[in-house]
């Protein structure tokens, strides 16, 4: 009988020790700042505190917002936006944004009590957005006169974001000039063509593809876009093959009179 009592006491002591070691763990509040490279991939600067219980992935459906206010910083931008009558703040990587314009985005991560030292304020809530797309994105790129393919407008001022000196673009056998494509796109529609040029801009990872803007010095007032699963850094000279498509509307502002798709890098 005494033996059984000793066994029971031993079990009770073991249970008590186990309970003491299993006290709830205290986890300090996570901090994120605008100079860090945390999960958002956007911020790098001021301290920000996130509420672990309130952090949540925003819905993956497409959001359409109108910009009411813009607060730029060195590496990103705060935007006060309106969607369906609701006003809130979002933040994304540094980009040119205009008040009153409409933009699209998917997803987003909610942060609460987000502190900005640059503006000496705390945002009660802000959504971190990876990609922000202008409604008029496609309308200003790949614009051609569908009713007149036989003439190339002369004396058009050239806008060049990245220098495209013709001696930097190496012509490879079988390549055509952008000017020739724009002059008569119907000649090439549905066909795979080859171009040499310089990447002046790239929008990566949108709609499961990269959007490469290319110029070759022959028609630099025309913003030609090529979709591809290959990433080409801005300022890089390259040769690419892609299919010529007319009147393509991908939605979310990506609408083109002329675009090249399924680009494959040749060199």
C-alpha cells in the first residue's frame, strides 16, 4: 500500500514539473521597417509594428482603386485610395502615380499601426501591394492607327527613357526593325518575328509573365511591348523572337493595338 502511495506521489510531482515547463511562451511583437527586406518585399526605411492577430492576406480578387493622395518616399510610395466608396491606404514600390487616376492590384498584406518616420505619423491600417497597374497602362503602349498601316508618321518627337544609340544594337540575321513592323503590322500578324533592341522598361511577374518594353533606334516614339517568361534587365541589349498580335485586351488596363507575345531570347 505504501509502495502504491509513493508511486502516486512521484506521478503527481512529474505532472507538476511538466506543467511548469509548458507555460505559454511570450513572443515579442514583430517589427518591420521601411529599410528592411521582409515578406512584403516593398519597404526599406522607418520602423513599423505589425499586429500578428490582425495581419492577414488581402483577397486575391482584382482591386480597382482611385488615388486621392500620394505620399512618396525614397524607395516606395503611400497612396490614399478609394474603392467602392471606401477610403484606405496602400503602399507599393516607388513608381509614378497621379492623383485622380485609376489603378489595379491583386492581393496585398494588411499591416496595422504602421509607423512612418519620414512623415512622422502612424497609419492605423495600410495594405502592402506588390504590383500596381495603371488603368491606362496598355492604352499608351503599342498604339497604332489600325485604319492606316501603310504610312509612317514623320517628324514625330522621339521620347527615349534609355539611350538606344543604333551602334549599340547589334543586328542579327533575320531581324527586322521596329519601324518596319509599325509601318505594316498586318504583314506580320500571327507570325514569329525577330527583333534586336534595348530593354527600356520591364514590368515583371504580372499575369504570370514579364512585360518587356523594347526600342531599337528606328522608331523610338513607339512603345513596343513583348511578353515573355524571361526577365531582361533595363538597359540590356538583346535579341528576341515573338509572335505578332493585334488588338489584344488582357484586362486590368493591359490593352494593346500591337503587341508581341511568347518572347524567346535568342541572344
